């Protein structure tokens, strides 16, 4: 027997010696539960029988009388029955020692008891000891179908599916024992677990040949196999469903689940209605939860409510899976009250429930409620941590998500690819360059770069953390086995965010020609944003046409991007047309159109649209109110009281607490109309420390209205703050420079360089012959540089004759007057406009230029004279909006 055992074990080298069971009360201390002391004595005694005694009992039949033989046989049967009982207790109390004792006595029996051997196999497998179970199996001289089936099923349950398959092959090779329906169910389960679908299909043929397709359990297992096989479809499952003569609820559920998985909601419900017509067959919690998930995915509110009513009617409302599915369904439709009411009446909750609630609260922006749910979970796991971290990212709380990720590391919570993807996304949201490098290193160390989701997230993180060089390197070295289209979309967005629209456009054309970019709603939205930033209307129009042909126009986000693109390209008519033809709007749609009017400095139209929003009961968000307050800069001064009323009633009417952005907009409105003291009082009464952006708004108004007294007080406040970004450093430096404190100005710039900040260079560009022509101050890199500078000299001479006087106050550098004028004359905007005049000779066609920062006062004055000298309209977009220079006047009325 020893030789046989070793020989057989060589075929199963991967079976572990044991899988440790959970710690439970030992059986030895629990035998007192058995209420027959005389039998307990017999059982205990039998475990200590000597080999001679068992040999005597088993061989005495040849030398004893018939009555004695019968008595001894009954005694042995009684002992064996006791073994069965002890094995049941051993499994119940997770005590392997008793099983081993039974095993030892089993081996002493001369007459083999296959039924007891099968029980030993099952008990060992239940206790997590596959090797011992296999030893029992190979000790059987004539294993039955039950022996094989028990071993196959147990191995599969213990994640030893390959060993389970080997046992099945051994059974088939021997050819003595034929599989039954339970064997087929067990082996099909193993095939599904290790994705051996081709083998499962071969077994399907054996099942048909063996005549077991009549078994409902076998049929269900086959349907499960085909539903999980990526090479098969729901049509294969349906075909098999039609061939099965006997069906139960599980049969219907399997085929419905297969249809739902493929998004065939209509077919799934047709089958559900057919199922309801079968007499004596009722739906269960799995049926309803599967169909509810289909309603959630397909946005079928009516059928989802119908299923909710069905669950109430047939008494399934306390089923955990049904309630979890209903929470997911109602959270998708924005009915948070229904979600909360479902959650409150649930008698049983699990990790799925908590995850659904956290996800629902996060979707509604109720971050604190989600955190409260999370903190009340007694046993947190990876899924709940991931749900909270993803929710933080969704609501823009990058630092909170990073803190949670750190907690996961400290607590030893298992990290999944989803965990790492969320951590990388959080880092991008926080824009923490140093932390991003650490997270990047962490992902490399743990070998996660082959995961496409993590790789794409890392690329996006680099673009958000001012690491464009690293992002470009990653993009150029992108693995050939990963989808490059998403990476292209990500780096396009990075170029757009980092003020590199010309690079984005160049990459877009290259990847489109090389067929490396798949144009979907996301990529189209990104490139439309680039077109808007550049003011490239022709390209934006082509993208619009492509979106219409491809059938993407029903996408709300894409429609919003089109409105924004046309707005930034000075085409408000097309922006309005897109808005009016959109099938549905969200608050971003309204914000985009209001922003369009503000860019054109048309406050009255913006406020008219705001009134329409109120009439249609569209709930505004924080951005809406910021835009509406800003619109009052471009209306009449008699509307200031309405602006003040709106600002003061934000909390009471719209439940929106005024933020820095709202205060900045309100201060700009007051400053625009010359109410500088009122603006200063507003800043002084702020409930929190005013940020530099608010102070800058008042400082700009002081410059426009030449109010030096208020400007000095505001400048002192600005200088007392600690700069947190490049623009704040530049503002402090400029204040010192304007006061002639050049040394202090240089100190600020030196500190800025030490922190790794650099000034975003001012540049202007113009679109000519479908190419972007960019210019920096004193730029000499353009191929037509000589013609541009010659033309500019002529324009300057003509403007000087017409009365233009250079204003050197806008040159904040320590140079002489002559050099200051030289600097002024060669600003990027002047170079771009000159190039536009030289290259577009069409009469009546305006020269269109875009500048990435606000236009300086001298360039503004110069362009008014240019419009007279060349008799051309000049349309220039800067950070404040559009300037239309016509006949010596600007549409901004010199207030920008």
C-alpha cells in the first residue's frame, strides 16, 4: 500500500499538506453533547482497538457459529456507524484529530469499507486537508463514483481546480467507474473556476453522449459555463436553455443573467415575463437583483419601479441582495431619500450594502455622510476602503484620498489595482509633485506598470503634477501591448491643462494620421477644449461635423464642450444654436452659455439667461453664481443692488456658502463701477482670511480708477501674505517693481526660483492657413521675422503720428526709458497683430488674435490707433474676455 500511495502522490505534486482550519472549540471537549453514554463508550473504545482485535473481529466469521458471526457483524457495523457519527462531529467542530483517529482505525480494518472511506475523504476536504483526503482515496482498492466526485468537488472548493481536473482524467482513463450527474456538476465548476472553457465544451459532448442532459443540475452548470466563456454569447446560453427538458428557477436566472451581462435588457425582461407565466415557478431574490442591475445600467426607471413593487408584493423586501440592488438603482436616479429609507429598514446589512451607501452619498456630494457610514463599519475591507477613496477623488478631495491610502498601508489592508488607480488619481487631484514621484515609485516597485488602468492613471497624474517631461517620456515608451488611444487622450488633456495647446493640436494630427487615436466622446471633448483655447474655429467646426456624423451629439458633455469652443472662438451665434438644439441640458450647459455672454461682455443677455434658469427651476451650482455675479460688471450701474442682493442671499436661497471665487467676482463688480471703498469693506468683513485673488481684484480696479490710497492699503495686504503659486509671486514682485524697490522684487523672484516655480510666459498667437503662429515678447523665431518687425516699425510710426504715446509704466524692469519703449513696442500681442495684418489682406475681415494673459494698457491703447490707421477691426481675446477694436474704440470701454 505504501508503494501505491507514493506512486499516486507523484502525480499530484501541488497538493498542500493542509489548509489550516478556523479555530473552533475542540471536539474532545464536546463529546458530552452525545446523550448515549453506552454508545459513546463503544465509539471511544473502538478508536483504541488493537490490530489483533480488529483482525479477530473481521476474520472470526470463518471459525464461529452463525449466531456468533451475526452478532460480531452487527458489532462491527455499530462501530462503523459510530465512525460516521464522529466524522460528522469532527467536521462540525473543525477538529481534525478525531478524523485522523477514525482514519487510523479505518486502516486497521481488514475488510474495506468504501462508504467509510468516502466519508473520510469528504470530512478531510471540509476541514481543509486535501493531501490526507487524497491518501484515503488512493488507499481504496475499488473507489466508487462517490469517491471520485467527493474528491473533485472538494479540490475545486479548495482552489485546487487543476488537481480536480487530474482526478477526472484519472477516472476517465481507468474506465471502470462512469461519472454521474454530480460528477459532471463538480468538474464543470472546476472548468469555470480556471477558465478551461474548451475542456468544458468537450465535457458537454460527453454529457450528451452519457444522457445526463436531462438533469436540471447538469443543465444549469453547462449554462453557467457558456455564460462565463468570453468566446461564447448569450445566444449559446439561450440555445442550451431551449434544449434542456427540465428547468428550475436557477435555469431561468442563469440565462437572464447572461442576457443582462451583454446589455440585452429587453430580451432579459421578455424572458422574465415568460418565466412568470410558467405555473408553479416563482422568481427569487437573484432574479430581481439581476434585473434591477439591468435597469440601473440601462436607465430604465419604469421597469425598476415595477420590480420594486414586485419585491414588496411577493415578500422579498428583506432579502439582502434585493435591497442592495434597489439602493444602487435609486442612487443612479438621484433619489437619495428613497436610498436612505431603504437603508434604514434593512434588518441585515453587509459589505455590499455599505459600499453602495458610500458610493451613493459620494455621488450626491454628501462626503461627511459617506465617511460616517465608513466609520461605523465594524469589519472594513478592501472594497469599502476603495469605495471611500474613489468617492474622495470624485468629489475633488485628493488629500483626503491620499490620507486614506496611507491608512490602508499602515493597517495592512490588501491593495488591489483599483486601490492604486484611486491613489494615483488622488495624487493628480492634489497636484503634489513630490508625492506623485513617491506614488510612481511605489507602483514601479510592486510591478503594476503592466496594468493599463494604472499606467494611464500615472500618465494623467504626471500631466497634473507639472511633470510634462515625465509624461512625454512615458507616452513615447508606451508598451505596445497596451491600448495607446487612452494614453493619447490623457496627454492631449495634459497639454491643454498646462497651457500647451499648440503641442496638443500637433499630437492630435499626428496620432490621427497614424490611427493611434480612437475618436470617442472623451477625446472629442478634449480636442474641442484645445480648439477653444487656441480660438481655432475651423478645426472646432470640423470636429463638430464629425461628432454629428458619428452620432455623438446626444452626449451632454460633448454639447457643453461645443458651446464652450464656439464661445471662445468669438462665435456666440453658433454657441446659442448648439444650446438650443441639445436634447437635454445640465447645469454645465447653462453655465457655458452664461460664460459665452460674459466673454462678449454682454451682461444683459447673461442675466436674461439666469432669469430663464430660475423660471425653469434649474438649480444653480457654485460656478453659476460666480458667473452671474460677474455679469453685473457688463450691465448698467443701477443693477448693482440686484447684484448685492444675490450675493447676500446665496446661502439662504440657494444653500451655497460664498467662497473666495464669489467674493472675488463681487469685489470686481464693485471695483468696476468705482465703489472701491465698498469693495474694501467687503474684503475686511469676509468670514475667512482673504486670498490673494480677492486682493488682486481690488488692486486691478484701483489701477483702472487711479485710486492710489486704496491701492497702497491693498498692496500692503498682498505683501504681507505668503505666496502659494507662481502668479502670487509675480504679483508681489510687480508691486515692488512698480514702487522702484528693484532689490526686493529680485528677492521675491529668487525665492520663487528656489521653490521650483517659474513664470508662465506671456504669449500671443494667430491662426493662419490652419496653422498656429505663436509669438513671445521680442520673439525672433518666426520664419517671417524680418517682415513682421519691418511692418511693426511702420505701424508704430503711423500710430505715433496719429497721437499714440507709449506708456512705459507697464514696463516693470530696471532699464532706461529707451529700452522700456523697445520692450513695449515688441510685446507678443503687437507682433501677432502685425503678422495678422500682413497675412490677411481681405477687406472687412477682422484680425483675430488670442493672448494667454491679460492685455497690458499700452497694447490696448496701441490697438485702438491701429484700428484707425489700417481701417481694420481687431478682435483680441485675453484672460478677461474679448476686445473688439473698431475705429479707435474698444468694446470693453477701457474697463477690463
